[in-house]
């Protein structure tokens, strides 16, 4: 590997800020997301390894003293096989391309307190910094977010969309997706997943210039149901009942996302009365809310008509609005 100072274009007396600035400048032009040239990808890996070595005060000190080489390996004539963690132990190798994300955020954005990732965005006490803005990625589909690209040095996250039935989104379970490479994978759908939720399949994305596979990011689309409506973790359904069932009560079949069940309705259950079936909403979380709707016979019923004519209606004070 070339001398890390030469790779970054800095002198041996350069300060930490100058080293960061030099790496920042090179990364913007060499990163695989903005420069598809194979040689650029290799150069990007080299300057990343150089920055990792020189940004670590202990490693830089040992490199300058000739104890380790440019790849972080102990030199045969320096301090020998010195291992910083356990003393002398021959053959110790130092890993490369493990740049701390906080360090990246400080280098490219600065002024951050705590960190988390949301898509390709770091957010913290000082605000947010979008690495896609830095590299001009603009949210192109099929690309991994910049944080993942740095962390995996050349790997690629790949975006897919998967449409699932409403019932599956409520009960959870397995389905199959065909990836861009023709491979078919089983996907575990968690109960309660909603449209625009994203599932991550580790190592199932495209392989980047560094030989590492990214992840497959599965954006979920939930089909609308003609029967059910989702209300948080609860599911609602409207069920028709006859006039006799409304007056006398009884057991009726009720559809649920996991199948039909029998439900007892109390006597004198009018339209829009809502009953609750515990545990029949989102699996393990919600209930099924059953709204009753009284329906009359499609064709006139002579007996019912005559009965109603002779019935002394007790609803003189019925409110109608």
C-alpha cells in the first residue's frame, strides 16, 4: 500500500483537521456512488484505509515510528509484533475500513451530539446532515444510503417494493419476493406492518466494488381490503344482521383477518352498535371492532308487513336528528 500521507496528499506534520479536510475532498470525487470507474473505487478504499490509520493517534504514532506498516501490520524490525491490547504477540493484523460514523459526521457536518440514522440522514443535537446531499445522490433508487456505503466500503443496498394482502399485514407470516438477480427469498412479515414500512434483508443487496454485498431494502405496500379497515392496532368490520337477530339476539358468523368466528350478539342490538372481539385485530396487539347493521328482506314479507301494521309502536319520542 502507498504511503498514507502521500495518498491523502498531506505532509507528515499535518494536523488532524488537515487530514480530515484532505480525506473529505478525495471522498467526494472517488466514492463509488459518484464515480463508477473501477480505479476510483480502488483508490477510494486506499484513501479510506489511509485516513483510518492517520486519524487514529496511536496508530499514526506507531506508523511514524516504523512499528507498523501502511496497512496497519506490525513491521518485522520495528517494535516487532506488538499488540496494543495484549502486549507482544506476533502476527497481529489491524483491521481497516472501520471508520467511526461519529467521526464521519463530525468531518462532513460537524457539531453533532448524539447520533442515529434515519435512511441516509444522521440526526443529533445539532441538526441533521444528509450524506446523499454531500455526494449528489439525490435519493436515486437502487442505491444504498451513504452511511451504509461508507461503513461497508463499496457495498450496495438495493431497493425493492413488495405488495402484501391486508390480512397478512395484520396476522404476520411469510411470503416470497423475487430479487433483481432472479433469486427468490422468503420474507417474514411482522404483524402490524403498514404501507411504506421497510424491511431489511442482510447481505441480499448488490455486490459493490469492495466485494461486499449490501442489504435488500423491502418497502411494503399493503393492499386495501373490501371488508376490513385498520385503526391503529385494531381492525374494524361491518356485519349485517336480520331484524329477528337484532331483536332476539343470537350467534352470527363474523369474518376476521385470520378466519371466520362465531360471535354472540345481545338482544335488541340496533344498527351501528359496536361489539369487540378481543385479540382479533393485529396479532398480539389489537381487537376486532364489529359494527352491526340491521338489514330488511330484499323482497316484501307479507307476514312481517301485517305484524308491523298491528304493532303498537312504543317510540313516539324517537329522536331523528
